[in-house]
C-alpha cells in the first residue's frame, strides 16, 4: 500500500515537473512546446476559441440591443462588453478546471485573450458598420444575420495571424495551452 502511495506521489511530482518545464518553453520564442515553428492550425484553434466567446457576447448584445430598439452605439457597446466577458469567461472556465486559482486564472485570461479579443472586436464591428443597413436590420432580417456571419469570418481571418504571432512569442494562447490536457 505504501509503495502504491509512493509511486503515485512520484508520478504526481513527475507530472508537475513536466508542467513546469512545458510552461517555460513557450517563452523561448517561435516554438510551440519546443517542437518547431507555430503552425497555422494552432493559431486557427486559438482564434476559434476567441471567436466562440466573442460570438456569444456579440450575438447576445446585438439581439438585446436590437430587440430593445437601441441605437447603434449602445447596442455595439453592449455587444463589445459581452464579447469580452464571454471571451474571458471561456478561458477562466478552462483554466480553473485545470486547478488554477481564480486569481491566477484571471491573470492568465487577461494575458491570453486581451489582444485577440480587441482585434476581433475592432474588425467585426468595423465590418458591421461598413455593411449598409446592417446595424438597422431587425432580428428577423437575413441582412442582420448575414452581416454578422460575414463580420465574424473577416475577424477570424484577420485575428488568426495575430494569434500566430502571439503564440510564436510565448504569449496569447500559448499562456493558456499549458493548462489544456
């Protein structure tokens, strides 16, 4: 029994050592876990994670603002605030599930997501403003949903290289990646 406990303790220590080692590797520069250059797939996955949180917040904010008959500015402000909230919330959920304290997880989420969400929000809201009638469209209009989907697609394409650059420098989702198992 004691041998089993010792073996379990040794495995836990080895796991902790690997996690510590993996946490240091992204800071070395343009390598993902020390196994070569950061690929577009990893950047796209990080961007999709960001897009998921942003889309939840954006859609919810646009639906609430449009349903309440708000103007463009308050609707966009609500959508942007909710995009940041849900973008950070998804990271907080994943990181705290990995056993990180809430305080530390907040730091991880801010470091991992702020630039990505900011770029995504600037691009997708800029696209929405550029599509004629998109901000005046009602929830039942195809223009509303089509413009929103188009804005997300453009934001994804613009934000993916940003995430690739961040991850390659050990920042952005490279900070979160150590907590994914």
